[in-house]
């Protein structure tokens, strides 16, 4: 093909891609259609049901041309107007999202106000449908989100400096809703990328980054994520990155709830807003194992509420992982996750015993004393033996955590059973049940390795 004809072809393809995106802003996926050569005298761009396809025969002409154009522009050897830059970078990034120069050009366009950050997020979302592990796309996506957060922070400072009126309040609400929609959209993009590429470390790392920067301290968001991830991990039992994300959520929730417990006397407003929005578990009376509605004061109630919420988190997590291990034997990811959860529990329990001389520590010690004394049989005699030898407070729900609502005053007065915390006897009982069953050799090896880890790491610690 002559050079002039090739340039005309590439320009036409770039224009067709741009027009397709403009005509149908609901495009949600891109792909390359295997087609060695042009069979018909028509555009190689195909749009069917919000799916954009590019016939493969034109890619070998398209990519070298747009690459060369951008490099000449960066070297100041060729001039391109802003509209041409937007179109060319869009085309090249849909076909090769790891081209860093193109993302840098779009950064300059965003900073100059030519390009809307929302359009860049949309372009990255499309690129990830074809290249879900593209590191440059995830890096650029975080940069764009930082710009969005920076604009939000600047708007908050301006509103604080101005007089509060109805219009300011309305703009503030719109901004909060915009950030909430952005957060929800990022979670969806990460979930889709994780489903397209197993153990997609880049997608899960981005999801952690989003929560750390856009939902820091928001316990409800972390609870919702932990609940929604139950079904996902049940369907992807070998995805290490997905379970690592669940470990991050559990650790953050325990940390936030522990901080609210520690600040029960210093910042009651913060504690009330954070704990009440999370659907925690009511607290128990030490004598009869039921809730004591109004004996200790509001601060003591909130402190015990946070404490027992942590117990419920660990209890439900161990129930989930026990069910998965027995349902899907021979997966090392599940045993590694169990090891991490139990170690996190052991660390949190040690910290609580060191920081508290009574109250929660007494409650926990009494509960664990019963477990050590009676073992799994004593636990089963009380409320029925669970999957992993623990006392289940209620039946496990696969699709979400079933934490009682603290605003239900009748339930607070009536009381519920305290969830059984993880313990060494219950873990040894679970390991024995696995070894005694007809399990694959891999399952037996993982169980023995886990028992050895308990003996060498947990038992030998003070």
C-alpha cells in the first residue's frame, strides 16, 4: 500500500473510532476482530450492541502511524492541534494502553482544561475491557482520581470560607453524590477487570488505593465491600489477590472499630457516627450472656458494641473459610487466608488484653475459658457445633454478613448470643475433622502445614 493511501486509511479509521464513541456514549467494551485482510469496501470499525470492534487487518497500519505521530509531536517536530491530540491518543490507547507517552499527553490536556477527567476515566475503562492488567492504565486512572479529589477538596475549602446558604448546601450535596458515584464506578471497573484476568494484582491494588483515598474512615463502605466480596471469593477460591483484598478489608474494619473503642471517652460523636452506621452486634451481660440495655452508660455501650462487632467479624470470616475449605478441598489460597485471619485475630486479642484491664478483656477471657475447658464438645452442647468447631450465633449467609441492627431497641433489650471467637482448640478440632475425612492428598498436606504453623507461630508466642 502506498504511503499516501496508508495515511488516508489511518485518518479515516481514527475518525471512525471518534465518531463511534461520540454517537454511542454507552459503549462498554472493545475488542479486535480477527480479519487477515479487508474483504469489503467498508469501515473496519464495527459497532454492535454497545460493543466496539476493530478489524485486525488495519491495526498493522494504524498503530505504527499514530505512534510515530505522537513521538514527532513530543519531539516538537510535528504540530497537532488539541482536537487531533485527543482523537489520536484515544485511538492508540484503545489498542495499546501501555503507551506511556499517550497517557502523558492526555495528562497535559486534562491539566490545561481541554479534556474532562470523566472522559479519561471512561477511556481507561474501555481499554481495561481488552487489557485488564495494563499497569499504565491503572496508574493513569489513579492520577485522574487524584485530580477529581483535588477539585473536591478545593471546593470544600471555598465553601467553608463563604457564608453558608441554601445554594452552597445544594452544591455540597451534589459534590458528595458525585464522589459516591465515582467510588461505585471504580469498584465496578475493578470487579470487571478481576473477572477478566485471574489474580489481577493491578486491579485489586487499585481497589485498595481507591478505598484508602476516597473512603477512609467510612465503616459502612468497608462493611458493604466485605459483604459483597463473600459471593465473589466463593466463586474464585484460587484467586490470591481477591482474598488479599478481603484481608485488607477485615484489617481496616478491625482497626477502625478498635480506634472507636479506644476513643470511647474522648470523641463520642465520632464513635457514634462510625459505629452506628456499620450495623454492628449488640453487647452482652457478663452474667447471663445477654444484653444489658442501660446499666453502663452510653460510652460503655458503644465501647462494648464495637468490641463485639469485631468478634462477629472474625466469627463469620472463620465460618466462611471453613465452609469453603470443606466445599473446595485442595486449594492453598483458602488455607493461607485462614492462617492470615487467625493471626490477625491473635494479634488483636493480644492488643486488647494489654490495653484493657477489664470490661472487654474480661468478657473475652470468660468466653475463651469456656471454649478451652469444654473444647468443641462443650461448644456443641451449648448451641450446636459449627463447621469449624465453633459456636455459631446463627446460620451463615453466603451473600452477606448478617449483623444485627443496633438501632433495634427491642433486640438490644432482648439480647443475642455472643459469637464464639476463634481459638486454638477450635482450630485443632477443625484440622482433625479434615484429616479424618476422605480428603485429597493436597488437602491433607495443607492441613498438616496449618497445624505446624499453629504449633510454631501461635503456641510459642507469649
